[in-house]
C-alpha cells in the first residue's frame, strides 16, 4: 500500500511539473515574443522591472501553479501547513490550565499565518542575497539603486517565489531545491527514470533547480552587451539583464516540458491499459 501511494505521489508530481512547465513556457514565451515584436526590445526590457509587471508576474505565478495543481491533483503546492484538527473537549480545571489550553489552541489555529510570515521572511532574505550577488558582479548601487532593486525583484519572482509556492513556504524547501551535493541530471526518456540512483531529486525539484540556474545564467549573460559600443537603446542597466533572465526562464521551462513529456505520456498509456 505504501509503495502504491509513493508511485501515485510521484505520478502527480511528474504531471504537475510538466503542466507547470508548459503553462510557464507558453505564457512567458508568448509574452516575450509579442512585446518584442510590437514594442521593441528596449520598451519591453523597461516593462520587465516595472512595479506593475512584477505584481502581475507574481499573481500570474499563482494562477499557473493553481492550474497545474488542478490538472494534476498535486497536494503540497499553494498550501500553508496546518495542525490537524482535533476534537476539543470542554475546558475544565484551574484558570491557568484553561488559559494555557486556549493559548495552545490559538497557536494551532494561527499555524498557517506563521508559515506565511516565514515564507515572506525567506523571500526577503533571498532578495537581499540576490542584491548582494548582483552588486558583486558589478551592478550599480548608489547611482541606479531603484533599477538594481527592481531587477533583483524580477529574479526573485522567477526563482525563489515559484519554489515556495510549489514546495511550501519555508527556508528548508528552498535549501533542499537549490543547495545540492551534485547537479541533478536531466531525464530525457521514461526508461531512464526507472534507473535513478538513490538520492536523486524529484522531478519538481529538478525543474525548479534548472529554472533558477538558467535564469541566473541568463541574467549574467545579459550583462555582456552593456559595455559594448553598439549605441543601442537597450544597452542600459538593467534592460539586457532582464531580457536574459526571462529568456533563461523560458528556456528552462521548455527543456523541462520536453524532458517530462515522455514520462507523462508513458503514465497515460499505462493508465489506459489498466482500464481496458
């Protein structure tokens, strides 16, 4: 029974990862293509780190994960941990004992709020770390501090924010996805997924890891054209870095969808055989 539940949970995670990658690729890829063709590179680059776009992107991330959860039946995404409900007996005994029990019940009821605050603090700490990392790579602090802060907010929405929404709002989940002894291997076929060694990460963690990696690498590569003497309007901090980060995120979602397609189609074929 336990083995069956583990297999079912893995199937849900594979489907959730696939649909989330597809939704992210379609929404971000179409947005990137349409804006660049209609408005131009520089205009779209400035939109990417505007407060209105960042709020819209954060809200769109919730919608994408919600749709993927609805289609796949994934349980841990968009969910605040809570203490299992218990049958409370009538309070009896001394005043201090009743006060202690009421305080314990209130703490249990506020568990989701506590986890939400922990998630917000985790995002704040990761945002500060991104600012530090960006400044170490040469980003301006005093002259363009608003642009630098907005750019790191974009990186936050593309990297840590999806991890906390899909895995749970805690530092431990962020650490489990990003800090690993070995780089997770990309699985391109359903057969190779059966030969994974013990310790390999789950498909969702693998997708989120490569999304973070390619987003940061894309942002770093986007800084290459800034010092060149091309005299173009998009060679202004941080337009090219924003474009590189979004391109890296789109590329990672495309690779994730391609790599997971064979596993999802294999699961669907096995399900059809089971009920035939």
